[in-house]
């Protein structure tokens, strides 16, 4: 159960778009440079995000990518689901079942599965109520706190 690089980089691309004034777009090279991610990776991520309905694209000289909705209307859960999915999915046990005599795959009999289910439920709740706008505001608050610490040092 780890956050993949696709999910991390995809969120970073979304946050770059969320920082833009409504109506302003960013190109793949601009996002690539701002996040230090290869053009190829940014293009791949934006294609996934566009297919998932989180970003819009426009061609041409003034084209580029924009968010499909305002940042305060895009939960992080939607982004994670489009970019890779849940940390723990019920199908996990289909791939890592162990010895079938010892692993019954039922929540009642498998304490490990129950634990991961509880962790996933807690993660789902946090991601569902956290928007891209929340992440931007948290980032600004941390930057201000860091600046104050530098001034006082």
C-alpha cells in the first residue's frame, strides 16, 4: 500500500493547473518545467486526467490544459481514483491469498484484511473531503510558516 509516482505526479500536475487564474491554461512544457517531470510523463498524466474528466484541453497557439471544474470542487479522492485507484482494494486478496487452508478471505476470519479495510476507509474519508483548493491553502500556510521561521532565526 503505497502512493505511486503516477498518483504523486498527477496530483502535482493538477495543483499546477489549480494555481492558474480561471480560464488560463498551461502547456505540457510549462507543467513539465514547473514540476521537473519529463514532457512524456506530463503528457501521459494529462491524458489520463482528461479521460477521467478532471482536466480539459484546448489545441492551438493559446491552447493548453485547464481544470474541468474549480479546485474547490475536485476532491483528491477523484484524482487518486483516476490516477491509480485505492490503496487497498478487495481484489488484493485475490492476488496475495497465501495458503487457501489458512486464508478464508472473509473479514471475520482475516484480521489483516480487516485492518487494511479500516485503513482504506479512513483514507477514503480524508481524501473525499479534501479538495485541490484545500491542498493549495495548506501549502500556502506551510510556506508562510517556513518564511516566519526563517525571519525569526
